[in-house]
C-alpha cells in the first residue's frame, strides 16, 4: 500500500491519500480534538494516540491531520503514515456504525431553497475545498442565513473566513436570491 501526502494551504495540516475510500459516500467527519472521538472512529483514535496530533478530518478518499504548533512534520509524518498503513491493511472500520453529521431541521417552505444551496455546495464548492484537504458542510438555513461548517485543513486555515464570506456567500447570493448571508458554525 502506498499513501500519498500533500501539503494544504494550512501549514499545520497535511493531507494523506491512501488510494482507497476513507469515508466514501458516507460524507465527512471532523474530529476537533481527541475528546470528540469518544468511540466514534477507530482510525481517529489511533491517530490521536500519536503525540502532537491535534485534529483529524476524514474525507471521501483522504485523511487530513493537523499537528500541534510545537510538533515537527519531519517526526510526525512517518508515524501518521505507519498508523494509516496499519489501519487500512488490517481492514479495521474507519468509523463506528451510525456516526453522522447532523444539520438543522428545514422548514417546509425552505426545502426548495435548501436543495439549491446544497446542489451549489456539492458541485461548485466542495470539490475545490476537498482539494485543499477539507470540506464545507451544510448545517442549516433560516431567515436567509446559511449555516456552514469548515472542516479539516480549512477549519484552521487563515484564508477560510475570506473563502466563506467572499467566495461562498457571494456565489450563493448570486444563484439563490433568498440568501442574505453565510455564517460559520462549529
């Protein structure tokens, strides 16, 4: 098994591509710290067991790992590669059954708007964000405000707020006139 490593715009985060599905069509999941795992992902637990791992993001076909500021990639990268290799070769599950990201309930009158928003996010935004080792997840829509979560490398990237406000918000407002603004939620 060969695992590729890519830099991301966030210098504290590396993207690891094992050459196979990680989450596949199950979506993505972002573990902001070791406490967030709590039996939800054997892979994330194994990565958080390494000293210096501060965040783990599981994407469709990649894993993004964020290191603590005090750590050095020269020492941490080989440990992460070994942990990923061991996990995938052993065939362990990536996440526990039933683990998913939740979103706010949608009002019946907003269903068409929410469908448009999700379509735009899935086709125009998520592929670009995934290329940088992250994801953008729809969390809800109410009164013209779209609630989104930046995950993975994007969550701590210095340019993520600008991407969200200037890029995503402007695009959504252009195609969906009912959208007033976009806000980031954790």
